[in-house]
C-alpha cells in the first residue's frame, strides 16, 4: 500500500507541471545575444546602387543627398498613384523602428507604422483621403528570452512557449489609429539541490523544484491625421457669343483644378501643384504632397476679364469643347460646343493682351537708353570745345 501511494503521489506531481499554451510563433533571441536593430540602408540611395539607369546617372548631378533622393523619388513616382503604391508595398521593412518603439522585459523594439494610405495626399500634417483609401501596415519586434540560470537553481530547463500578436485599426472622421498588442511566454522547470538521507548516509541531488512562468505583453500604436475629400465639382462653361469665327466663353472655375480646352487652345487654373514626399525613415515611403500655387495660364486664346473664379475668354472657333475638373483622386469632364442658340454678335470684343513683365522692363531700359543718348548729344553740342 505504501509503494502504491508513492507512485500515485509522483503521478500527481507530474500532471501538476504547467504546460505551454498553443502559441503560433516560436522564434526568439537569447538575452545574451540581443542587440538593438541597426539602421538599414536608405532604400532610395540603394535603388541607385542596384540600378544604373538614366535616373540614377542624372541624380549624381545633385550636390546634396536630399536633392538626390527627391529627384529619384519624383522619377520613380512619376506623379502616379499606381507607381507610388507599387514602390511602397514592395519595400522590405526590417526590425529597425521607423518611428517610436517600446520595449519590455521580453519584448524589445516593438513598433507599428501606418506606412501609407492608398491613395492619399499629404497636406501640411494631414493626409487627404477618399472613401476607398486603405492603410498599408508594417510592424516589428523581437522576442527575447533570458536563458541564464536562475538564482538558487542547480539546473533549469527552458520551454519556449512562443508569442502572438494582434493588430487593430480604428477610424474617426479626422484620425486613423493602429494598435499592435504583443504577448509572449516561456516556462522554466527549475531544479534545486536537495539533501537526501537514509540509514546508509546522506547525499545531494539536483531535483525538480517548481516551474516558473514568464509572461510579458505590451501595446504600441501609430496614428495619422486625415481629412476626407469628397469630389463634388461645380465648375462649368457657357458659350456667350461668337464673332468672326471667335467664341466668347464664360468659365465658372469654382474648383481647385480646372482645364478648359477648345480645339488647340486651352485655359488652365489650379490652386495647387504636387511634389513627392518620402517618409518613414530610411525605408522611404513615397506619398504625394500638395503645395499651394494659385496659377492661371492660357494658350491660343485671350482672357477678356475675371471676376473672382469667373473668367471670360475669347477663343478661335472649334467644334470641340471640353472642361475637365480634377480632384486629388477623381476627375470629371463635360463637353460640347453647341452654338445653335447663339446669334452672331455685332460688338467686337475688346481684347487687352497682357505683356510679360520681361518685355515691359526691356522696353523701359531701351527708352531710358535713348533718352540718355539724346541728352548726351545735346550736351556735346552746347558745351564749348576746349
């Protein structure tokens, strides 16, 4: 009976030893071998280390690294969301944090990044997006296990349970936020020196004592300011009259980017231009950046007048008219040159061409030169000869 009781007691102890939960990932770094991740090579500069095309050869003409990177980025992006997306999603992120990272006892250098919103436009700290914009998420961390023997133990058996993580995204009308929660665990079967004695004497052995569980967890986050930009264009044009094969046209350029075309002539008005911005440290995520630039240009036609965003133009006759309104992510075109309801005007439109400032300055300089020369001749004629 005594022998059976001992066997049952040992069986109960064996079942009491904790077991590892089912974690999906098991790779780890020993604490003695851990070091903070080093900064990777700059992806834009590395692009030209791997490619010897025209872009990279031309980039060598720039004096500063930032100018060189901007030129390479502009060439890669080619002002196209598709090209930007192709570059951004192909970037290989390592464990080096592109933004603020956090560390705990066993989870080191944890970070998450909303690397890119596809599509989006950067505007002074805010990312302009539309209803279909989706985040490109990247993250990293290292699971570290201290495999050194614990104090007071004569032997330790490490059982690496592993780790898991989850990512969640939350949206509001003005912010997108991403969260990554990481949790890890490993077990240590600990052994202590135990002295045993019987009628023959005493001896010491390293016996199982207990199992310690080392659990850890942390949460990191990233966020971006966003602004939804619905596309509701209101710009239009009206054929006012025609005279001697010339159209007088009214253009309501109510939107930020308006292009009117008639035949080979065009009128263009915009409130911004684009450049390419590189973000997320050495990884160089590319994103369009909008810059304010109130510009109006005309080719092959004359601007007769302006009242706010309303313009009156005079253009050669053509049966092909169109007005294209472009937003950051969409465009709309209306077309047609129906003159059936117009009667020929008997009033000749007054055209007041605007001369470029350069020619005004050139004319003033020439006029001043002539005046000076005339004064010189008069002075030479009046003054007595010595």
